[in-house]
């Protein structure tokens, strides 16, 4: 309703070389764009030995580990990451200085499940903060800080989602 996503968008490669590509997601769901980008990277890595695929206009990234796992199940080392708008404070700061910046790698391990790391620099996913705010519930005091840099259980100060800012 707010216009942040396009339900009919199809990601496409808009620029590429033998071992790299840029994918424009055209505001499709992030997982649709992410899977398209990783499949493109896998195909290029099979030919060139290594590949990089960047994404623009990709929507919410979701679980980084899924994309890297796609590569490891094909016998390749997968790496996936994203940047994000500032929403995470650092020790001693009075506000957000970095995004959650998810990062994942997944390593094939023969007949065993892949070795996968999926992490971010945030203490908790932003969706959990939004859910607490929507329900009017307090959160643990180690999730957020207030304007003075002190721990808070009040989710109302957390950055609004883009669709809430547009309304």
C-alpha cells in the first residue's frame, strides 16, 4: 500500500562480465531478488571459478544464511551480505551509527550438512522491536537505547519503517 515493494517486479541482470553482475531487483521482494542474484553468482562461479553479484533496489534482504546456503549445497563457498540504514547503536553512542548489516557464509562439507554462519551486528532483529511496539509491550533492556544512550524497554523510539514514514 505504501509503494515500497512491487508484487509484479522481476529482478534482472543490468550489467555483467564473466565473473560479476549487477542485479536490479526493481523493488521485488528481497528473497526473490536475493535468490536470483545467488543463482547468477553460482552460474558465473561455475565458469570463472569465483563470482561477485551486487544488488540494487532489492527490498528486505531477510536471512542472509539462506543465500549462502544455496551456493554451499551446490558445492561452492557462499558469501552473502547486505548494508542497511542506521538502526544499531555502538557501545557509548547516543544513537544509531550503523545498520544491522547481515553477513553469512556457508561452506560445503561433503556428505555432512554445510557449515553456515548467519549473523548481524544487531542484538535483535528489527522486526521483533516493531512487533513489541505494535503490541504496546516493553522489550528487554538490552535491545535498545534511548536518546541519552541509556538502555530502554520502550520500543517507540526505534526508527520507523519506510512504509510508516510515507503515510
